[in-house]
C-alpha cells in the first residue's frame, strides 16, 4: 500500500470532504469483495478504505499532508509531547498548524450518513473499531485451458496475477472440464479478518479457441477431409482427437456436411458418459490434376448421370 | 475437489452457531428477526441453523463493515446478490462470458506455471 491516498481515491489534494466521500463511496461499492469477485478487488477495497479512513478525519488528513505516508510513525509521540506542551504552556511547537486534537473515535468513522451508533459489527478491515473475526469472501478468476489440457486434466501449478503479488497454488483440473465450469480452490479466496478463515477461489474455466477442435459442452467436432472417391466408395480413415488417433469408418456415399459420430470420443466425464466426437466431412479435390487424374475425372463426367443439383 | 463439510445437513443450535460465527446469540436473534437468516424452529421453539448459514453471516458482516449497509437494506442487497449469482451461473452454463467484473477492471486470470 505504497500508493498515495489521494491517488487511491482519485481526487486532488485539495478535494473537499464531500468530494472525498463521494469518491470513496463510489469505489467502495465497486470493489467491495461481495460485489466484485475479482481477486484484485479486495486489495483495492482495502486501499480505498485505508485512504478514506485517513483522509476523512481532518486531523489525520492534516498529519498525512504534512508527514506523508510515514505520518503514523511521527505523530503519536510527537503529538503527545505537543499536547503536554500545550497543556503546560499554552504554546505549541507546531505553531498555527496545531489545534486541539479531537479523538476520532466517534466522529470520523465512516463518513456522516448511515451509521448505527450501536453498530456491533464494524471494523472488518482493521481501521474501525474491534469486531469478531470475519471470514473472507469467495473470489473468482478465469482459467483458460486448451482443449487438450481440458481433456487431460490433472494436477497443475497455477499462478494468479492481478491481485497484487502473484500467488501460486496447485489445483486438480478434472479431466473433461467444460467451458464455464468452476473449479474450487479451498481457502485461496479473500482473506478473513481477525484470524478467521479465508474464502474460496473459484477458477472459471474458459476453453481457448482451437484451430481444429470445436467444443460444445463435452462434444467435440473436427473436420474430416476426404478425397471424392473416399466419400463415394467409403473408407476407413484416421482422425486426430485430443485423446489420440481414432479410426473413422466412412460409409459409401458420404457427402460434405455429413457428421460421423464417434461415440464416447469427446471430452471425458468423471461423473457419467463422456461426450462424443463428430467428424464433419469435407470432400476435397486436388488443386491441380495430373494428366491421369484429369482423364479419369473426364471419363466419370462422360459416363455418370449424377447431378447434385437435382434431388437424388 | 468438492468439499462436503458444508454439505452435511448438520444443524447448529443458536449458541453453537453464534459461537462459530463469533457473535453474540442476541445478535443472531436480531438477524433472524430481520429475515437475514432462516433457521429451523423445532416444536419447542428453539432455533437450529444449517452450517452454510455461516457464510451468510460472514457476508452480512462484510457488507455491514465495508459498505455500512444498514440492516433494512441488507436483506435487499443479499437477495439481489443471490439473484445475480443464479443469473451468472445460468450464463456460465451457456458458455457466455460475463461482463460483470470486466466493467470495473480486466478480470484476474490464472495461468499455468511452466
């Protein structure tokens, strides 16, 4: 929290009390850990709370303006001696800058509006009154996986950036995890206060777009490129799947667009039936024909009655 | 991966619930009166709490402490947060990306360590 308190709130050093409060309220709503699940939000929330708790109190604000971030090291002893001096001689080593210190216990707690005096629950983030330990909030972060990683699953070491210091931990990715599924990392969420338990971190899985595989839930589609005679006569060809190579039997008379299902060759499912793999046929022709190929295709044109534009 | 500790249908008495929440039992009663917690009431009128309600208490405490949400508004805020959670889960199930956090800042991203 080396950041300047005014910067943290996004206000100028001459901001009025009202401006401070407005900026603080807006940011607090935005970054409160129960509203914003981002792991970075909690740190930001603490930062603005800390900034506001200092700047909303005219006395600590003055000290902060004068001494900067170290003001806490200076004032306690310094002001105590100032108070003694004032009590003794009505003079002050601070000159005109010093005034009678108002104890901030009741006054500058959390702005003016909406405070219950009998609030039994204040002080989540340290600065205001004592409260019992409060468990931390749950957080959420995205985890992008390739199709192959999602297929394999397994125990992986993961780094989470964006929440101040990068943190790393091990997670078990279930084999066949699907897009949008949440993986819970127990205790890796928001910190609890007063020694209470931390919240959980949920990793929301995003399956990255893949040049070959199209994933829909647990089903995977992949293009199956065939020569015209393979489609016409039928063939057994191999297709690469995330789980390795698989054999597809192409029935005779297969045209482009036909979807051949390989049952259970899609994403695995730890709790049930795995997804299917769909091989989507695309009939391809040679870009350039050899003389012999041309001869054969031309004799086919001569002899065939097939017209794909007429109903078959 | 799934933890069952909160799934057990264990019920806590008012006193043990208050102790685990780190609160005075009277404050727990006040939460109940405000409709913020929904305990079971047995035939003798005693209150019993499901363990997951501890999470609700933690959320109440965080919202109180962090945003000074008053008790009357807390019920509304919690209902709205619950509804957002349901909607986000439905969105996730369709594979849609949620704009919620992205509005404020780019969402934190977890990466593999190679």
